[in-house]
C-alpha cells in the first residue's frame, strides 16, 4: 500500500515540463530584509560629525570603534551598543534595550539611555546617564556621571520600543569592580553642569532636522539628584497608580514640587504585589490593593524642609479625585521611602 502524498509528489514532478526547474522552497527567514552591518557601524573616523536619524537603526545592534575627535549622534533605539578605542569623541545614544559597553576609550563626553551600562579600561569619561540597572566600571579612572537630560519628539516612543521606563534611572548608584584603596575612580558631575556644554546639539544640516532640546524642564527623563547629599532630613514619598494619565500626572507633580523649591531625589516604576503594599502602605493598604492590578506604580521621592506638607497641598489642590499615596507626616515619611525603594530595588535586582 503506497503513501498518498508520495504518489502526489511523483505526479506533480511528472506533470512539470522538462525544461522547468523546481523552485526552491521559500521560508519566512529567507524573506526578511537583509541587514548590512556597515549601516550600523561607525569605524575609523576622524574629525567628523556623523549620526543616524530616527527610524534608521530600529532596534539593531550598533558598533562605534576607532574614532577620534568625532561627534556621533544615534537618534534612534538600538539593541546593544559597543564603543571601542575612541578618543576625544562626543556621543549621544538614544534608548538601548540591552547594554552599552565602553572599552579602551578616553576623553569622551556622552549622553545615553540603556538597560545596562559598563565601562572597562577607560579614563576620563563624562556621562549623562539614564540606566535601569546599576552602572558598572572596571579598571577605569576619572569617570564622571550626571543625570540624562535630553529631548526630541521621537524620544518617548523610542524609550517604549526599547522597553525602558523613564522613571527607572539609577544613574548615580555606581559599582566599581576594581576599587583602589584611598582613591575614587568615579564621581558625580557638578549639579549645575550644563549638558549642552558637554554634548552640544548637532549643527549639520541632516542632524538639525531632529528637533533637540536640552532644557531641564523638557527632558524626557525626570532630572533627579540621585546619590547626592540630601539638603534636608525631610523627604516625602508619593506613589501614583496605573491609569490613562499616570505619566502626565507624575510629570506635573514633579514640575510643581521643583517649582516650589523641593528636590526630586529618585523615581521608580515597578509592579507591586499585595504583600509589598502591606509593607509600604501599612494601614492604608486596603484602599490601594484594587489599583495594583491595573499595572506598575510610579514612585517619586521629594526632599526639602516642608516636603510632606507641600506635597499634600499640591496633591489636594491639583490632583483632587486622583488616588495617590502621599506620606502622612515628616515622622513616617523616611520609613515610607525606605520601605518602598528597598522592595523595588530587590525586585529589579539592584
């Protein structure tokens, strides 16, 4: 008894004209657009200004190597970026889904956003950073960090495409794998450092088409003080719950608080479980448990004398009707902040 399908294949072959060749099978991976690595690389450049416009990298890996005295701007999201053997370069990188790795570089100034940041065998780098995990340096010296501060219209969407939250930024929480006794291989840039003095807006006709702003109040990533010494013993925790206007409300609250002289210390976007809510919100937890299923929460820590009262007034005046957690008093606020960020850092592996 023969196989039906083998008979069918034989019949198809016999019915095909002798001079007609059998077409090769087409698979889905054969139909993908071919990627030329040269389109995702800057190599061996000197004294040039180069870049990639929004939509031209689209999540590919990128390599920058052996460049000297160059201004390099990647106005798109990438998978990973490796930067090797570059000297005296200015570099901007749009959101990177994975890692940014600097190796054997010196005298470079950078602004970038990524999931992981690593530096090895480098010296004298100045980096305005947004990093979701703890930045790492190794066998490097004179590395200085500031908070990411940049805007162009496509940037918010690129953060989403790269799977990064603008509220998860541990830019100042540096881990040095190779510390030297009595020395510090890294430091923070001055708080009044002007990002455009380090990484200027490009001036070439092609790259000028990207409408860049480095003004602090337009930055996609909220500008936080991070690990800098707090100006006051009083902090306030605010937690916003997922909804249609959560990000807009968080930005508005930051603008209002900073406008009144308070400081934004840190931010976080993270999912909470019921047990997490019990630890952070304590007796108020039942009020917020139903909101946790809607998505991640956004937490903001503000600092300054009168921060708790100031924040409560703003929330009551501007966000009346929007459910938020706000520290009740100066006495409980410090515990609120510690409880939330301890659980959040553990959950994010920081």
